C-alpha cells in the first residue's frame, strides 16, 4: 500500500491493506465468464470486510474531536458505498454481472477514493492535532 495512504492507526491501516488485497485478487482474475462464482465470493468477502472496517472507523471517529460535519459526511460515504456494493453483489448473484473490468474500476474507486477523500481527514485527529 502506498505510504501516503497510511493514517497512523495500525488497525485501520491493516484493514486498508486487506481491502487492497481483495481488490488485487479481483484484478488478478482472468477476464473469462467462468469466474463468476469467484467474483461473487470476493464481492461477498469485500462486503463483510468493508462493513467491519467502516464500523471500526466509526468507533474511532466517535472518540476523536473531529467536527461533526466531517463525521456525518464520512458516515454518509460509508452508507453509500455499502449500498452500492451490496447492489453490485446482488446483481452478480442474480446473473446480472457487470464486466470484470467495470467491477474492478468501481471497487477500486470506492476503496482508494474513500481513503483519500475521507479517511485521510482523520489523520490529524488521530495524531492529536
């Protein structure tokens, strides 16, 4: 994981690395239709990991002296991602799977963009500033 994405919270940073590992697993799949079951399995694991990760972040944020506007926006981003990922996974299980390249791009954007736009805002508060 890119060091510029580290927050300085061992738990959160470790969870981010796990999310990137699942994204890498998706990216390493051959682009063939016969991998639909494996894609669905990875999406299921990603959903569970994201939900656990978001709960961890929310628990940490509740203890930080972050402005409530930042916290509310962060919570809303979590909710939106979980809803979109759940829909993506449900579509996959129902045979309405998007092309793998699209899934990788969407999931990658959720993980990376969320860290950059929201999680890094926590860094100064985690470091007591």
